[in-house]
C-alpha cells in the first residue's frame, strides 16, 4: 500500500516537472524542474529495487549534468528574446521533422512483435540479492549480452566529443586563444614588470 502511494506521488511529480521543463519560460526554472524530475525518477528506481541505478541517476545527472546546465544558463549572457524570434522561421522545418519522426515511431510500434523465447525470459525467476546484486546484474547485461551496442554507444560519444572540441577550437575573429608554447617558453622577466612607485604618486 505504501509502495503504491509512493509510486503515484513520484510518478505524478515526475510527469508534472517534465512538462514544466518544456513549457517554463525561464531557462533557470527549466533546469530546476529537470533536477526535480531526476530526483523523482530516482525514487521510482528505488521502488523497483534498483538502488544502484537510482544513485547513478542522482550522482551523474543531478550532480554533474544538471548542475552544468544550470551554470551554463546562468553564466552565459544569452539573449533568449532574440532566440525566440527565430523560432517562427524554423517552425515549418521543425514540424516536418516531428511528423517524420512520429511516422517512424508508428511504423516501429506497429511492426513490433515478441520473440518466441520472451515468455521464458519473463517467467524466469529473479535471483535473490544475496546471490546477484544490482551492480553485478547490470555489468553482466552490459558486458555480455549488449557488449557491441555498448561499444557503439561509446564510439558515438567519442565522435560527439571530438566534434565539440573541433567546433570550439575553430578560428574566430576577436577571440583570444591560449598559446601553450608561448606560456612554456616564457621566462621570469617576461611574467611580471617591477614598477618603482614613488610615495604619493600612485600608480
């Protein structure tokens, strides 16, 4: 009974906060609602008995990703009014892409079928936690059954990281960049300048 009540509370707050992430006009508020959604999703994982995934969700997504989003939104001087003005220009393209994705999802769901051995897998007894922990079970699934998909996901993230680095280091006018070679070759006499200030003259 208590588990069912907690489930409905977590699920309701999760859905509401996810909707507010999209419809909130203030980007800082959107990030805060996203953090709330992560916490409630972690609560649902705890109810399912997946404590390891719940802690990873809180530590990685709330402690790193969401906080990084919050700092980026608050520290960058982004004019969101100007960004919203260009939404109308790209709205037809966005709607077209959305319709294409929706049609693809309909085809995927419509052609979905269960494999012959799925009933055996569903009815297979879950081993007790004393024999197989959550971390052990996740490791076995990732590194045995889905090892190739796991490696492909790592390659995709590597390509995304390289692309972000390339875009960051492209040449742009008016942007000062760090020169490591000049910094390494710099001597003590070039690092500072001693000024003899007379009393009462100031700098």
